[in-house]
C-alpha cells in the first residue's frame, strides 16, 4: 500500500512537471515553428505601434497581455512593446501597463513552477541536492544575483527567473518587489525613449542614452559602495516562511 502511494506520488510529480514543460518549451516551440512570421513582426517598432493602434479602445488590454506572454513564454520580445507603449499611451500610463503585465506574468511563472515543478525536482535530484539549491537561491547572495539580473539591461534569461524562484522558499511578495524595483529603471528608459520618439525629440533620446551610460560607468567605479547599499537593503528583506 505504501509502495503504491509512493509510486502514485512520483507519477503525479512527473505529470505536473510535463505540464510545466509544455508552458516553458512546448508553447514557445509551437509559436516559433508555426507562427514565426508573427513573432518576427513584433521586432519592428513601427509594426508594434500599428498593431496596438489597430485595436483602439481595447488596446490597453491587448498591450497588458503582451508583457504577460513575454514573461511566461519568453518568445514575444519585450523592448519593442515597452518603447511602443511610450508613444501610444504616454510615459506614466505606459509604465503602469507594462509593469502590471510583467508582475502578472511573473506571478504566473512563480506559481506554475511552485505548483508543478517542485515535487519533480525532489524526485529527479534527491532531497539533499535540491535542498542545497533552495538554500542557495533563498540566501542573500542568491537574492542579490536575481536582483542584479533584473536590474542590468541586456542580461539574458530574465523571464526564466520566475520559474527558478518558484522552486525556492522565497515568498511571492518579496519576489515581486525584486521584479518591480529591478526592472523599473530599464522599463522607464524604454518607455521614455518611446515618448521622446513620438515627439521627435531625438536630441533628448541621445541625452537620455548618455545619462544611462554615465550611470553605468559610475556604478562600475563605485561598485563596492553600490553593493554595500544593496546588501544593507537585502538585510532588511525577510524571505523566511
């Protein structure tokens, strides 16, 4: 009886993991193979703008859906939509809509991983190894690494972090706080570029890009001081359940 229960638990864990893989791999693969032209069209800023304007009154709901899809299946590119939101909705509305979509998408990936993947990880890697992984992700160093990946533009696999964090002991709200604070600077810059582009303020775009470069140089120069402040902030962030 006990063996049957154990076998059933293993089968359920594997079935849930397969379902999770459908979200992470299956849906993106389908879109990339069968909807390749559609996906590629979203790399064009003008086509993204025209796509959003085509829906007029419902464009807000349509737009919020794209950051969600971008985070959950990571096939639809994010930056063109962030920039386009600047000249379709304006700076503040564009920011609110973008971060709303990102936070909803991050919540979905978090719970998909936690509900569908956690049991399988224990099954595949064993309790000892997986517990070490959980402790690493849940440590201050792990949280800082996650925050920096979100903060630094161009770092790959941002969207996949929700699936990783969902396997750990990190609570949802602290995770969403990391997402909100870490992703806000790059999202704001992208939306501001879109707003300036709409007003044909090309000089402003150049100035903004220069400021971003200067900030990165200063962060590199004063790396130790920056990390000290980040460490102090994470000391206040409780992630214990």
